[in-house]
């Protein structure tokens, strides 16, 4: 069968994606950033009744953290898990009629919420978002190893940044801690473990990391993470008592019903479970799909860490695998993919991109912009495709590194040959 040479050349050019160069990335990133800032500014003004009053009024996820902190400061931290008391604290921080924002975080998160609640609500919101955004940007710069400030344009234009800002979520902090762990793993394994342990405020997003560390034989980091979690648990009991933990475990038992019964928009999910539900599957079928995806993800990430191809592949696989291995992750949790995207972009810049890799990274960059809207309007769940694509890239890179190690002669062989 004769292959059309024009088609072959076109496919090769598409795979290389030479048009997706640094200048275009910076220019397009700057344009998208400006549009996002304008849209965010409009939404802020709109939600503060600058144009027309909003009925019913809206609020952010951050009010949930703030209300829990207020209850902890009042000496009643267990009431953060009492819906009536927590809802009253949210109303006190905002306005009557605002929608209720659930609080399913473990009591260790009160160690952050309580200090934030010392400030007025709006000031607290700004301080939390600015601080965690700065920490995330610092980590991204270290991962990319980029000079100057041009790199900020596409990084800040990543659409999940504006989901996080608009909702007042903690995803900047989550991505900063995970990214910091990947940066320090080789040179500062104990500090890397401490950063990983700090993620225990979102325990479901940290469950894959111990498996990866064990597969890679990173026992010092594993131990440091376990010790950090134990210390935070002890500190939370010391400051708030044991009752919040009892209340949390009771509340956690009802969390699954909240997510399964549609009280959280299914189009906002970016997991295999969420994709199955958006396509019309029931909750039980969704959990079966998620179980299969979780097993495959754990096996893939474990294999990559066992092969230990390098920091880029390890780190990107872990960040992507986290979102595929759990049933609950929402669109703002796609901030974790910045860890994967930046590591793979750095590896491609330094060692060359795989065929189609640039296009895959470009697609993953756009997913937070389109995911929820396509899920709502067309029932097309593209959220899980981004972490899946990144994990496949990591596996392909790992295979390439393994082949190079087989082909390259060892130092002993070179000495014998000389």
C-alpha cells in the first residue's frame, strides 16, 4: 500500500507542532491572561451587585473555611461539622440567603482556618489567595527553571487559576505543596516528606503518593511524611480536642451521599467517576469505572516510580495519577496538573519533545476552560482526558529512557572496550 508523501509530511509536522513555539506561547498566554482578568473583574463586580442585584446572593467556597475557623476560635470547633451551626456561621460572614458551602475537611485544616478567621472576611480571602498564589508561582518557577518573568504569562493564564480565585479554593496551596515535594525529593528528601505530610488536609489527594514513594524506595520521604501527619493530628487534638475528630468521621459518612445525589454539579467533576455520571451512568456504575481506573493508575504510577526515569516523569505521573485515582476531584483541582505540565515542558525543552507531546500539553492546558461547560451543555466529560494524556506521556517517556539505558553501554563496558 502506497502512503501519500504529502500526508506523511503533514502528519509529521503536526506531531512536531513547531508552530507552538515560545514566542507564540507567551503571546497567546498574555492575551488569555488579559481576557481572564477582565472576566474575573466583571464577575467580581457583578457578584457585588454593581450592575444589578443578584437574587439569590452567591458566595464562595472560602466562606466554608472562614466559618469553620470562626467556630474554632469561639471554642466550638466540633460545630464546624454541624450543618446548622456551620451554615449560621457562613451567613454571619456573608449575607442571608447565600447558598450553603459544605465543610468536609479533617480537623487539621482548622489549623489554617482558625488564623484566617482572625481577619475580616474579605481581608482574609485576599490574604489566603495572595499567599497561596505566590507560593504556587514560586514553585512553578523553580520547576520550569525559567529566567525573567515572561513565563508567568502562560502559567497565570491557565484557566484553573481563575476557577481557584473565583471560588476561593485552596488548590494553589495543594499544587504548591505537591510541586515542592517533587522539587526537593532527590536533594532534600526529609523536607519533601514534610511538604507531602502537610497535604493531609486533603487526604484523598495524598493517598497515591505513599504508594509511589514505596515503589521508588523513597523511605526517608515516606517516613517524614508519616511523621508530619502524626504531628499535625496530635497538634489538632491538643488545640481543639478529640470531639472534632468524632464529628468529622460522622460527617464524612454522609459526604458520599452529597456527591452522589447531585448536590455538587457533576459537570464539575474531572475524574473517571464523574465522567461516567455525566454520560448517564448511575452511582454504582460510576464507582466500578472509577475502581478500574484507580487500579490501572496505581499500577502505572508505581511502575514509573519503580523504573525511576527521572524527576520530570516521576513528578508528572504522580500529579496526573492523583486525579485519576480518586472519585472526587473538581475542576479547580486541575491546578495539580500544573505540576505535571511544567515538569514535562521543562523536560521537552531540555531533552526534546515526543511526537504529539506539544499538542497533548496544549490540550491539557485548555481542559479547565472547556471541561465544565462541555459537561453541562453537551454531556461530554473531557476532564479526565487531561490527566490520562499526561500519564500516557510519562509512560512513553519512561519507556524511551529505559531503551536508552539498554542501548547505552555501562561504564564498566566502556572501560573494557577502551
